[in-house]
């Protein structure tokens, strides 16, 4: 039986922060960004800069023998760990859960620097090592959304022993029938476009226009393939774009600098169990390229009648399919 999750804890905050901007056309002064999720909000110093993450789960005595779960959000103009809230809230009742703010987003370092797949992958590696420091050695499970899937896949390809399973939700890199077999760690970046976005007098003004509430709602509608979006996600997305340095990583995203040109080979190189799930509604429905991995015995590919965030619209169906995948993995490997 399905249920729709609509979480709205930050609506009043975001409206207070951004209301003046919507009325005047100028951006209001930034206010401190509230926590995206419940549990403990922590920071970690790493080679990818200071990272913010959230930790939740049952009592330590109940969780100490349970495999931790890492959640990784997507990349867009307003990305944050809030995107993973339905999964975080669900699994934190059952097992240790960690949700990362990727570099340039949420509470993590938003400095003006190159944002690349390597930087993001290094952040995933750092987070995995932090989980192992806190929870003990042993592989973890991880779920990533959209472009975050490319970073998780690369991390798993580089350090397979760190992961028991990986799950890729609406992953990028499968559009069309062409392959992305570029040189190792090459990107689809367009340096001229990044220069155009960042070097002109329109730098901040353009970002302000792209992150108005009405524009963010428009893009969420396109992701959902519906106007019935999650209002809590909308308001937190608006709030996170009002923070200092919020434009730096999104401009690299818009210029293609965070999309890997070799991702088909990275996906195919994964040897651990992989769960992939995508929707069939909205702007993100072209997964013809999944034929490259559907034939692989370690991949399980599912499609749900949703938009690009299936765990918001059909949380029970999504978690049932994911849990069954993990149980099948345990049965295959004999792990507890």
C-alpha cells in the first residue's frame, strides 16, 4: 500500500528568509541554514574540504551489529541532504543511517574552487571512512540519487571492499543509446560556459533568478512529472540557495563539469550487487542506455510509476523492493 510523504518542517523558515526576495526581486540577506534532517548534525575535515553530514539510527546497543547505510543526494542548483529525507526517516528507525551534504551544498564547504567528479568522489570516500571510524570496520550499504549515483559508483569501483551493496536512484549517464567511454576521469564540461556564467557582471543576478521559489518549483514539477511535489523539499531548496557561496557548485554543474564522460565503463566495472530504480514520468525518463547493465548478473533494475524521486511518491513500494534486493544479496553471500 502506498503513502505519500509530505514533509514541511522548514516552510516557515524558508518563507521568512526568501519572502522579501520574492516580493522585491532582490535576494534577502542570508539566514543560518537549519538542519535538513533529524539526528546529529556533524562536520568532517577531509581532502574534499569540510563536509557536513547527519547521523541517525536506533540506540547504539541495537545498531552495533547492523550494517550502516549512507545516503547521497543529487546535484542541481539547490541540492542538499534533505532530498534523501524519506529514506533517512524510514531507515533511521531500523539501522544506523548517514546522509552527506556533498561539497558545495547544504552545510558543507561552498568555497569558490573547481567542482569535479573527483572532488565529489573523494567526499564519498571520506564519508565512508568516517562511518567506519564511528561504527567499526566492515562494508556499508549506500543509496545515491541522480548525479550523486555517478560519484557513488566511482567510489565503489575504486574501493569495492568498502561497500556491501550500492543503490542508484534515477542515475545519470543512461540517456539515449550512446555510450560514455571517454578517457578515465574525463568530464563533459564546457570551460567556455563556466567562464560565461561566472566572469560576467550577471554572476550573482543570474543565480538569483535561477533560484527564485517559482523557478525551483518549476524544475521540481518537471522532476516529479506532476505539480504534486513535496513542499518541504521545495522550501528547503529555496533556503539552501540563499547561503553564501551557493552559486559555485551549481555553475560547475550547469557547465557540465560534474558529469563524467567515462561513466558507462565505471558502471559496467562494478562487481558488487547494484540496485537501480527509476521512474517513468517527468523529464528524466530516457533510460535506453540501461541495456548496458541490465544484462549484468549483479545488477537489478526496477521501474516505478513515479517521477525521478520514487521514494517520495511510493515510499513503501520503493523500500520493499530495495529491502528484498538486500535480502537476496545476503542470501547469496551468506552475510548477516
